[in-house]
């Protein structure tokens, strides 16, 4: 890890007393199972499905029309009665007063899986009541976060540590950890284990899944054979062709969990996308008439919900969320994954112990906090349509010593519609005034006008010699270099925290250099 990362102040998450145990968070052992008592069924039949619906309805990007499967269900008399009870209580959801409701969706293996308390899936769902918008941010399991008395730990291990100390406490513990590093309250959590997911999907009769790209994974682990003396017998070849595929619960879980597929499907970030596809398919099947009008299916699903799903959401809160967001439009849903792409907010590294982890690119969580806290902000649609229409690309360089300035600007420009192809530092970092170098030479004048108005930068149609040399050196290391339409070098006045510039005599005149 970088020195800056090690020096970052540890944020207290939750004091978890360490003790001897037979769990190994690397996945070599699992804790002795602590079985939770079965939760009583508070409502007859269909309304326990609301718990599972929190997972599937709030985790897809498929809009539901008035003729869709959820509308007839919402109009059932008994559903209307329960909605009325929730509304008549005149109670506010946590976060409504700040116009931001945050829910953490968690997936874990469960007691039948090795390392079963590690959270394999972590997804932040944010709801904005004023606009009825929804945002989803997938957090990779290898992201490291500070934990009190334990230093930096992979985020997926927090649930396991807490469960070792007190059964059932993992959901709150990881919610607190995410809350601390993002500097925002996490109001609710919903946690499901893999066995419950498999059984529920099978009870529904399987899922019809649109597989975007063929998946080939020759190292998918076979459950129960993790320690087989025949090493090759520990794995199976998982092959799923592109196109519409019908999957039972086991195959759907494998498709969502695969981590070692060939090509672009072999990353955790591709896996996050597949999880979104699976959840969307589960939502459609769950809300279909064939499921909701089958008493036997409902009864069996209720049993799985009691056994395999835990949440701190109260029933009236689920109903109110359903009522407000079940018919959200596709255009009001934002889907993001924190990743280590060239313009991503994370980078991968190896710890002193030899473990692969992901850490914030900037050395702290400030950029990630900025990104998530501003995820609902957007440019006027008219401006965005112009920039997207001109297919404008941009490279952003930091011409100052202000940490993270270029990446923050890149995030904002993406919302305006620019495709950011590169983010980095300028070799000269004493710019006062930002400058735009127009490499389209006026061909994308409308985008240039929007960019200039947004940044208040100067404009030049030629590159200075020092920048030409700098770019030439950088291009030697790129296999398929892409020339952007614009290069933006940020000056000190671009810092949103400062109203003026100190020591102006040391700054570059960007029009002449």
C-alpha cells in the first residue's frame, strides 16, 4: 500500500472484541453455526413477500408500466388496506427529513458455505424522496476499510467478525462501517444467504435471464469439495451462453457469483453487473401472477424468508417504500460500480501479508464520499443531450497540488455527458487559471461552449510544446491510444473550497505556456 493510505486516520466503525475462533476470513474455515430463532410470521401469506421484494424491486433498472405486474398486485384490496395503514400512521422513513434514504443490500453464503459469513455482495441503495430517484452503488468485496482496534480489513469480513461476537449483529456492523467511510447515515439493511436465494428461485420455477455475454469459468468452486485431495475436483467448468437462458436457483447463483471467468467477465465489477441482471429477473418472476396467485409457492417462499433473510426494516417501512418507489421510471435510476478502471475511484494493491485488496485511488475516501453524496445531481437534460449528441470526449489533468481535483471534475463532467477517457496530473502543477485545449478545432463547438461555461476556463486551439512532449511520452506506454476532443488542465480557481488564489506570482500564465 501507499504511505498515504497507511497514514490515513482510522475511522471508528464498531468495537468488535477479538477472540479465538475457528473462522479464517481467507475462506479456509468457517465458524460454528449459530442458528437464529425463526422469526414469527406477522402477516398471513403474501405480505412476508415484501421482505424479499425489498431486495428485488429496489435492485433493478426495469421500469414498470401501469399495466405491469406490480400494478395489479398493488391494487389488490388487502394490499391497499395495508398501504393505507402505513400511510395513516403519518410516519417518516429514516432519512426522509434529509431527502436521502440509504439501504444496504447484503448477500452471504450462510452456514452451509465455507466462509459463510463473508458478505459476497454489498450494494448501497439510495432513495431520493423529492425526485423519486433511485441510485445503486455496488461496493467490491475486496475494498479495505478501517475498523476500530483491527486496522484495515476487507469490507466483506466485517459481517463475519460481528457474527462471531454476537449472532445477528453483522448487518448493523457493516452498515456502520459503510456509514463511517462514506460519511453518511446508512438507515437500513437487508441480508440474504445463498441457500435462501436458491430455494426461493426454485420455488418460483426458475428465472429467465438475458445473458449479455457468454460466460466461461473453469475455476468455479464446487460447494462441499473445497478440501478435496484431488485439487482439480474442487472446481467445475461453468459455461453459460449469451442470450435468453432459463436458470434454476443454483445456476442463477453461479451466474451471479462467478469471479474467474475468461475475458471481461472475470472481474468483480462484471459480476456486480450480472447480479443486477439476476435481481431484475427475480423481480419479474416474483411479481408474476404465477407466483403471487399460487398459495403453495407463497407458503414455501415465506418459510425461506423466515429462515434466510434478516433486516431491520419494519413492515410499515417496507410498504411505504413499495408504495413510493415500486413504479420508478428507468430514467430515474442510477447504476454505478466502484471499480479500478482507468478513471475509477479505486486501485488494486497487495498488502504486506500478500493479500489482494482495493483501496481509494486518492489515499482516502474523500473522492468516494463526493461521488456518492452527489450521485443524484445532474446537468440540465438539454445540455447533456447536446454533449452526448456530439459524442464529446475529454481528458482531465490536475494543474495544481490540490489532491483529487481532476477526478472530482471528471465525475462532474460525466454527468454533463462528456466521455472522460483519461484522468491524471499535469507535469506542471502551478496553474492559476484552468485552460481547455480544443483538439476538435471547433468541430464540437456546442460542447466547447458548455464546457467553457461550466469550468470558466480559457480556451486554446493549439498545444504548448511542453504538453506535446508530455503527451508523446505517455502515448508510448499505451497500446491503443485515443485522442480526446478536449484536454482540460485545472487551475487553482477550480478548487471549490477556495475563493481566491494565494501567491499569484508563482502561477503560470496559461495563455502563453
